[in-house]
């Protein structure tokens, strides 16, 4: 397809856009000022991390241009503010119906002629502008556009931000489904399910890629694996491969391209992990998509406003011809509603948002777990305080997120979900697995499958929650999971060691991963959030049958929920919608319904995501995205670190009130902090010093 020559404007400067024989397409839009080179907080930019200690390399892979802006921000802008090497890969061109026009509100545009190549180019222009604004404060900051070969045998466009050359955009330019749920075989969904042999490209008018191509399923996987090999990330961000269905219509709760694109990323990531051994370890973060629109807002107004500002830039809302492109400077479809369908005011993780992955085994020994390279990694701290690890348990396909429980003899059990990828579409499966130490402080046995309460993938898209487990006085496990009908299910281990069938415990509209623990009297508690409140299941006395679900009358939450023992009861921790403020409430079990008292707020204005609690210390994500701590009942303020992290933090209370808190950094390293009573705030550091790079031969 011929490459159009276009003029880009910046103030009085009118440079020309040229395409050379090498396929390099240079966009000159002016010089970067010294202010733009400085990471400061100013209009058009999110709050910056001062002298950030964050390290690592981030690769984001999404289905469409704007999925990153709607569903991965503010994590995206925080990573850019920290100066991390960051690459975003767009699987499709997002060409839709080819009409770059806004509908709704004051942004309604006259009807445009359909031109998918030009509309896809407008979306590219909008993305480049939004990234330039996030990274430099100037939406017109220059990019260099080139062509790179893909491992799948085609070509991709590579855009590099001149002022911040560690910011890259990669465009695979495959055809999109052109419908959120419509049955279109010529799509990622059709390719994944074997309904078409290959999916063709939808090249944009301005791309330096001149040769069209088509990819088989394997070639898409190879292309993704090849991009990962090129960038060697420590953090991979992707969408949700198992988003559930609406109960009334049976349609997916997310765009089909988001879902099946994420499955291609799963497969590409697995291929990369298996074939490329000389690379850094990596973690994966999954992001919730359209379902955000049905849940309370997770971001505070200031953070949401900044995020929406970047979306307005992408949407070319001011209609100023600052780019000079005949296709337009952005995506006018978003201009009519830059918040999407209630998406922009939230960020939620589809997985790895639980805080139970750090646990004490025998006295003084801690165990931490996280999924690295698609395997379960474990770290151990001995009673003297020395950490070791990570060691990888055998077995692949482990999804992000881990849960733990301690058995009465000091052994530890770790739980996760595991995804099976096979040659046939029906081979895609997700199941609950667990592994248990053979002896206290000993090695872990093999993974044991508990299966899934779902009959198959397609009816429910394997949209189960992360598992939560608790052991009784005999060391027998009960495992809880939210099923795709958003009810609570459980499997109980028998004295023989085998597990019974999945039991139905009821509830409806469950949104979160369930949390479970026993109180000081030995009574079991299980909690899960809904869109409007929290439901509880409790034992009236130790060993009695679990009763519930009981309404708690607690207010709506932003979904992630954590719990810790507190006196005779259990204290719940969650965030207030539209705020990020941490709320707490004490729940005590007994005859009849559990009693909820002491609803209050602690820690002042904060951020988003799950909150870990141990003793009087709260740990969570601040509005800057960095890990921060606050004292329960102390001053209404958070003490922020300068470290961005993946997933959720975890914390354990040790002797004499000492709290150990852990988080997985974007460098895929375990970072810890130890807080002592009445001592200054803890300093975060890698639990195990990273290995020095090999000396050149």
C-alpha cells in the first residue's frame, strides 16, 4: 500500500514528512525543551515519582489502540513517569467501520465516508500524541517510524519517541473483529478457534509497512514471542483472557478481541518462556476490560481527570490540526465519550490482586510466592532474616496470583490457577491447583489438580477467581473459589487426602477473589465483595457448619478485599469508591449472623488496588502508583516509597510487633520492608540481591 506524504505542523515550524528508501519514516514536530526533559508534575502529565527507584522493562500487548489508555492507565503513565523502558504492542489496527466521527454530547460530527485505512491511521496518530504527552508533556513530540520483521514472517511498524527513545510502539496491524461480540470468523477469535486458516492485515494509510500479509494462528504466536525476545521484559501487561459472560444475554463481558488477543499473548508468552533461556525473569499482569463499566469507580477524581485528559488527547477532542494528517490527529469515536462506558474512572487487575501470598511456616520462617515465567516461584526467609530464592516449582501454565495457607504442623500449602494451552480450541482450560510441603520447612510436592467447577471453557470462558484456602485442626484443606455464575463454591479435603465434589455455597454477584481465615477462637470466615456490598459466610462456633451468605450492610467497595485477625474477630480492608481511601470494619462471628462494627477510614487519600494489613501497618498502592505504608489509627497520611510494583502487596506480623511487607517490583524481583513499632518508616529493598550481569568474554 503506498505511503502517504503528509505535513506536520508545530507553531510556526512547518517541517516535511519524508519516507526514505530504508522504510524509515521520520516525524519532526519540534524540539524538546529542558522542561519537557525533566520528570516534574505539570499540566498534561500525571504526578511524577521523584528520583524513582523503580527498575525493569515493561511490555504491554493489547488488542486495539486505546485499550492501554482505558484499561492500563494510570499504571502506564506512572511507568513512563518513572523513566522505564516501555513498549506497547497493538495486535490489530482497530479499523472498526472506518468512520472517524464522534457521536454523543457536544462532540457530534457530520457523517464521514468509510475508510478503514485512514481511520486506523487516525487512531495511530492519537496514540502517538497521547504517549508523547504522557512521556514529555508535549503531544507533538517527534516520533521515528520504521519497519521491523516479525518472527511470524510479516512486518510490523515500530515507532520510537525521539525525546524518550526507550518508549516504543509496535503495530502488528491485523484485522480486528469489527464488532465487540458479533460472530465474525475473520477475526482473532475465528483464527484462535480454527474457523479461518489465516488472518489478514489492515494496513494504515501512513504506515511505512508497504507489503500486506496474513498470519496463521502459529504465526501470530511466533510474532508475539519474537517481540518479547526483542525487548526481554521483566513485566508483561496484557488483557483478560477469561472475562466471563453476562447472565441475561450470554455475551462476553469484554470485547472478543480483548479476550482472544489475550489468549494469543498467553500462548506467545509461554513460547517465549520455553524457548528463550538467556533472558530476565518476568511477571504478568492482567487487566479488567469492559466489566469496569458496571463496577464502582476505583480511581480518585484527580487521577481519573488526568487519565481522561490523555484520552481526550487521543480522541483529538480540540480538533486543532496540530499534526497535519489527512486522516486526522486522533480517534473521534472516543471524543463523544472520553470516559468510554464508565471505563476511564477505574483500573482493576483481573488476576494477582490478592494479599495472601506471604505466609509464616514454622516459627520465624517466611515463604513468599509469585508466578514468574509461567511457573510458581518461591522465596524463603530463615529465622535469622536471610532471604533466598527464587526457586521455581516444576510445572508451567501457572497464572498470575498465588494464595497460601499454613497447616497446623507448620507446613505451607500454595494455591493458584493453571491454564492449559493445547493444539485444539477445546484444549484451552483453566483449573485450580495446589502444592503442599512434604514436611515443615521441606520441599513442596507436585502440583495436584482440583479441577474447576465449570463444565467447559466456552460456556464460562474459565472465568473462575483465584482460590483461597484454609486448613482445619487436622490439616485438611477447604478451597474456595468464585465460579463463572458469580457464586461461591468449595471443595473439602477428606481424611483420606482426596477432595470431595465442588459444593455450592450460594451468594450472587460476587466480584472479588474470596478471602478466608480463622479468628482467634478457631471460627472460619469467608468474604467476597459484590457490586454494592460484602457478603460473609461464617462458623457460629469452631467445627460447626459454615453458614451464609450473610449480608454485612457494608458500603460498596472498589472490589479487592483483604482480611486479618483482630482481637476476637476479623478486620476487613477495602477502598472507598471514587476516593482510594482505605476503609476498615470489624466482623465477629457467633450464633446467628455475624456482627459488623467499627466502620472507619484510615490512611487518608491513597490510590487503588488491594491493601495488605499486618498488625498496625497498612500497605498499598499510592496515587503515584508506588508502594506506600500507613499506620492503622495513626496520622491520615501514607509514607510513599519510590517503587512501582505488580499485583498486590502482602504482609506478615512477626514477634514483638515487627511487620514484614513484600511486593513484586516491575523488575520481577521480590522487594521487602520491615517495620518495627515506633521506628521510622521502613526502606524497601530487594529481598535477594540480584545477580550481577556476566562479564563479557
